[in-house]
């Protein structure tokens, strides 16, 4: 190794957290060196190569710029969406403006579909409009010589997962709010998603043609959600429109282009080719058809694509009008043929040099996933361990309560806590109602925690939380809730555990052994009994004792475990009063992942 041990490859831009990892140091140390050099950066902040090189050199490490030819795998690491991380790794000099990607969110029936239709018809050249019969989930329009890409994500609740990701894939969110109906639950949820993804919001105040439209009331409601209209001195553009009568559509386009100009919407058309899967399905004749949004590089016919876990060579490629094309640059939606399996909407796709290389990446990812599934993403305790280590300074909470009346006292108390401590608490979403899949998706996207007060989590939400490793904590007393958060902020929260039954044994007889005491002669009826597990002694339906195993023997041998169907002798610490017919239920304590 010699000299090599002191050289580290560093990307063009990198977050403080990732830099610390690369340099095998900790974030605090990196922040200290940065500060000593006059750079105030928080853990999620990006620093450029030159800055990173200074930090490295102070640690006696030589930084070399990462070569682009390298096969890289990207992982969802911090709070920055994956696709942004990849673009961040491009040489800044090669980045040029690309069309903004816009997604339309809003409450059901507020006019998302109508607005998308209106935009399509107002802006697509005459003659072409009729041509777009095919629905591919994304399209581009031209306004005053500039392109805008729209993601047409379905409004149905089942697509909430995709909408959450949609907000992450987009550069701008157009929030549709019906002027006669105002801010509704899904409006709030959309605001939360956009905030979590740090995507700017433009409000389309729809249905202004209606006689019962009340724009001022809606603007007041929006302000209450933190979206203060620019005409009221805030920085949210609120554009009155009527999708039905095609009023204000041009103003909306202008607002989008203006917002785009003020945001850095860039990509390298010659760089690493990747993007997001918008939707995918199987066509009986054509095989797997996938709609992709190219976010960087230029996708070409014949490219080997890895989307999620699906690999394939592009056999045919179409634009959103269904016209065959040979290549597609950044912000272009395309439909491709050639994948072998149906990828999931929201998956990232990348281009690889060969199918072999792509397969190697899939294998790696599978191994990683296996590892990851055993480590929950954001249980409260883990978050707080991070706060303690100085690795996190923000706590994102999603709060659900039984009634609206409970929201205010909880939010106020949490805000008070936030003021006291160094850690910033962001309440991303607070609402009355059971904990839903959407809440869990939001927590997952923002590495947050869901807090419930006198509510339950829907079965779908529970399942999702398990899969995504999201922590849900439910309380029935406000001060306990607040106390837990307070304790947790101080890193004192005890992890919650749940019992998982691993086996049951029936007591057939008992015998007493001098010096040891009474041992239960048992037969294992299901699962297995392990030496290091805990046991409930059940008589009928009643648990009469709970404790640890002191001895476990099978045919006079001390053993670690006894499986179903076998006989064994079990001794418990602190309990001897076994009776034939008692059931010994063995359980282990697992980290309460939810
Ligand atoms: P989505 O559920 O958000 O996609 O809403 P839709 O686009 O399906 O619209 C819901 C209903 O509102 C439909 O009956 C539309 O015709 C109606 N609608 C949509 N936009 C307008 C509008 O600008 N003015 C009026 N009066 N009705 C509208």
C-alpha cells in the first residue's frame, strides 16, 4: 500500500457527512477543520473538491478528483435525493440548464387532471394535440421557446408512494387548490411532501370561474400553511386559473419559467446517464414498456439500462407523442422497450457499459438490501443517538391526533422544546386522523418519525413502516409524548421492545434436583426454545410468571436450543411451581421497529 493508503478519491462536490466517511473521520472533526478555514458548513452541506482537499490535507491525506469513468453505485444516503446526489458529482463546469420538471399535486377533485389537460392543449402546437392520444405519464410543452416537462402522476390514493417520489423527482411543484373548496387534507399533505423534498411550490388557484370561488379565503388558508402569497409580501406565487375555461394558463407557465430561472436546474448532457422510472407495465405485444425521465446524460438506442432490478438493452425508444427517437437528453420523458422485468415507479435507472456490469450492480444492491432490512432507518432512539454524536441537528416529525383540538397543545409544546434545545424540530405535517400510508411515506422520504396521539396506524401504514424502517410511536397522554421527545432529545430515551414468540413447550412432568430446584420436563410443541430467551409460564389463558431460563437440557446434555417435537428439561430463574399442562412460551425482545 505505502503511499496509496494516504490518497482518497473525492467527487467534485460532496456533503460534509460523506466527506467525513470517505476520510474515515467524523463529521464534527471535518466541520472543525472547515471552520478553522473559515467555512461554516453543516453536516448536509455540499463542499466542492478544492475545499474537501484542504480538509483532507489537514488530515495528512491527499485528495484526488474522482474519475468519471469509474463504475459507481449510488445510494440513498442523506436527505438529498439520489438523483441530486448524482448530479452533484458531475464537474460543475459541464452542467448546463435543462427544462424544469414540474409535478402537479393537490386535493382530489381540485382539478389536477383538468389542469394538465388544459396545459397540454394550450401549449402543444395545433395538430399535435390530437396526436397525443397515448398516455405516457409525462410530457413536454413549449412556452415562449422554452421547454417544460410535466410529470402526470395519477391522483389516486394508491399512487401516494409515487406522488411522494414525484415531489422528489421534480424541480417545481404546482399545487392545485380549488378556489371554492380551499386547503384540504391532501393539499396539506402535498405541501408537506414538497417541503420535505425542498422543492419550490407555485399555487394554481383553480376554478376561479365558479361563482362560489373565494380566493382571499384560500390565500389566508395557504398563509396558515406557511405559503404566504407574494402579493401579501410572502414568496409563494399564487396564480388564479380556470382549467375548465382555460384562463390563466399562460400566467402559470410564466410563473413556472420564472421559478425555474431562479433555481439551479442543471444537468450534464454528456455525463453519467440516469433518471427516474415514471411508470411501467407489460404490453402483450411489445413486452415491458417503461416511461423514464432522463435526468442527466443522454439516453441512446441500444444502451444497457438498469432500472431498479430490471436490466435490458433499449430496443426501441419513443417520445411522449409516441414518435420513434434515437436519443433523449436531460428532462426528457421517453418510453422504452427492452427491459426484462417491470421496474417500480420511482426507481432510479442508470446506463451501464454491459449487461454483465449491470448484473454485478444488482447483486451488490441485493446484499446491501439484506443488510439494510435488519437496520431500521429512523427509530427515535437512533435519531437521538445521532443528535448526541452531533451527526444530526434536525428532527422531522409527522403528527397525527384523534381530534383537531389536540393538535394545538401538542404542536405548541413541541415548538417550546425546539426553542430550548440546539436541535431543530420540524413538524412536517400535523393533522387529525389515523396514521396512513402517506404519513409513513412522508416520514420515510424525510427520515422523520411519525407520532400518533390517541390514533392507530392503518394496517397498510404498519406494513409500509416495517418495510421502510420508519418509526411510529403512539401515545395516549400528551405529557408522555412530550416527555419522550424531550428525553429523546437528551439522548435518554430507552428503546422500545416488542416480544416475538419463538416457541411453545408443554410441561409434561416435573422433577426436583437437589441444589438446582424444580425442573419442568417438557415437550416442544412449536418453534424452538432457546437457552438465552425469556419465558412466560401460562396456565390456561393466564401468564403466571415471566422470567429467564436458568437451564436447558436435552437428554441430560446442556443445549443451546431444542426444536419442535423434542423433549427437554427447563429450569427458570425464580420460579419452580410448574404443573403438568402449563405452557412455557419462549420469546425474544426485538427492537420496536415501528
Ligand atoms: P383531480 O381529481 O384533481 O384530477 O380533478 P379533475 O381534473 O378530475 O376535476 C374535478 C372536477 O372539477 C371535474 O368535474 C372538473 O370538470 C372540475 N373542474 C376542474 N377544473 C375546473 C375549473 O377550472 N372550473 C370549474 N368550474 N370546474 C373545474
